[in-house]
C-alpha cells in the first residue's frame, strides 16, 4: 500500500544534509532508502547527513566505483550506488539480498536502475533540482512504502521548520531527538 507523499525544499547543500540528518536521527530499525535524482543533485550529501544522524563517524563518500560501503553507527549503514549497474545484470552474485533490508539502514543511490531489488516496504526519496527567483534549490520528494516509512515521513515533516527568510532552521542540528 502506498502512503501519502510529502516534499521539502532546500537551498544549499547544508540544508539537504540537514534533512538527511533529521531522517538519520529518527531511524531505529532497519529500512531501505531508495534515492533517485540526476547526477550531482545531492544524493550523497543526503546520505552523508543521514549517516551523521545515525552517529557514523568518519567521511562518507560515494561508493560509485566499489558499489557499496559499510559504516558503523547506531545501526549499520549500507551505502550503495547502482549507477554502474544495469537491469540486465546478474545481481544475485553480488549479495545485495543480505543488506536489503538486512540488519541496518541501506541507502541506495540510483535505485531506479534495479527496482526489483527493493523490498516491498521502503522509503523512496527523489531529489530534483529547481530554479526560481531566489536561484537554485532542491526539491526532496518522500514516497513512503509501508507503515514504518510513512510514520518516518510524518515525523520528518513535523520536525523540519523554516525561518522567516525561507531558509531551514537548523538550530537543532546537533541535538539528539529533536
């Protein structure tokens, strides 16, 4: 069953990372987060923020050439990049089924390349670039699939607030539990 979609806008990279961090702080059980968006739109930035919210220490970078990186935090973080894979490839030999959903949180960049690997219950996040009279921004669409993802999106939407100048209020970025 598909739940209601929601979206947030961000203007700078730090805001996109902050929304990811809010998500990370709210994750307490395994989940697959499927990330979609054009090249350079901020998928890895979002994962970097989510990893910070999951208490991952160290640098989080794109796994484009290695397909997957594993980080330790409150929950294990599995960061996949399917950009170099095609729907015709034999992915069974790659062992993705161990991590989707697995015992941690799996973030999959370019998830649309292999949609058959996604479990029924997951959170899809589409990141789109937009332009308006204030310049460039990002539109983050949340598409929850299942109860856990739906509750998570509701909580994120309630937790993220804006200042009067239209920027995200990131005052709580360092505080646990918002």
